[in-house]
């Protein structure tokens, strides 16, 4: 450990790597959120941060961003084109709306052109799996590990699909399993793949309806099965900030001179990390896929 401390390559944003120790190989992270909170966007930021060696910073312009590590992004809901424009928005710091409408001003178009070049030359592989089975996920990861030396995998999010239900019913000889059992089986398999191939996997889940009233943000809010969290090494939940939160934080915001946060990330599980049961308060600009923690 003195020669190679237990840390991984950085995920995107300040503070997050202090808490998670980065994207560590053989580890399985879960970051859940309700619909529309930025699950895919934050995942795209992490995938690009690991696989692209340059990124645009508002203050400093184009900055070197470390080594480009082979990374796989598996999308289950968005099409390839949708994922690509989000990636370009993140790298170039140009709002995705501007890219989609072609309404550039100043040096924005030049920045997007450079982002296209960076993306083309990066070891970042995107796979579409709209209706997937367990075997599809497994084969996609194995193929990319073998052909592209991928070590970092981002899976858009875990949910049941028609194909997965058929596959598991066949495997169990016609015994129908509940959704929570199926989701638990997916998470076991993903954790096994982490260990088998020495890779890092980050995935997400939706939340159940209880999150609106909840006072504690932990595995009890995961839709379908809280048992998914049994297998993860780091468990996080991302939520929008409420007016009640802002009132509670007013003193901290005022004294620290922070902007008003609009996203909070709860870290409810953190194996081998000293920080858990903490909340990261973040400012987000989802148009450029950047969610940045300001304080904990």
C-alpha cells in the first residue's frame, strides 16, 4: 500500500474523490437518482473525465486532464447521438442546447470542433443496449475488455426488461422471480465481473416514491430492491435540493460565501472509506453535464 495506495483514477468534481478514493479497480459503485435529476449526465461526465485527456475549463481554457483510460459507456435509454452531444457539451463547456440548435457565439463552435477531435481520439466506447439480458451485459463488457482493454465501465442504469425476465424464467425452469430478486441478481453479476476482470463499474437505479418525504437518503429509497446495495462498494443517492434544505443551510452558505446548491448527494455506503452518512451539496449545470460539489 505504500507503493500503490488504495486509490483509483479521479471521478469528476471536487471532494468526490476524497470520499470515494476515486474509481478503484475491482469496485462496484451505485449512484441512484429520481427521473430527471441528472443520472446519465453525471455518469457521462465521469466517463469523459476518465477517458479524455483534455477538457475545457471556464477560467483556464483547455487543460490537460491526465491519462486517457479505456472506458466503456453502456446506454440503455438514450440513442448514440444523444449521448454524443452530451459528451461534446461536457468536454467543450458549451451548453447542449447551443450545440443542438447550432446557435454558437464567440469561440463556442471552435471549442465544440476541438471536443469532437478529442472524442474521436479517445479510448471511449459507447454501446447501445435498449432491451438487454444479463448475458448481453456480460458479453458487452467481456468483448470490450478483450478487444479494447477497457478497465472502466459505466452502465446507464439497472432495471428489468422483457428480455431479462424471459432469460431468468428459462434459467430457473419456469419459476417466476420477483423484480427485487432479478435486480439483486444483476448487481451480483456486475460485482462478479469487477473481480473477475479487475475492472471498475459504476451504475445507477431509479428511486421509489418515498424519496419525496424521506429524511434519510439510503438504500431504502432504491426502486425495486434495496438489496442491490448489498453488493456495492460505494452507494450514493442524488436528489434535488428542497426549499427546506436551503433554509437549513442559509447560515453555512452565508458564512462560506457559497452559491445556493441545487443538487445534494448522499453517501450512505462507503467500503474502505472513512466518509459515509454525509451529504455533498452541489451546484449543477446540466446543460454541460457538470455537477460540482461545493461543500460537505
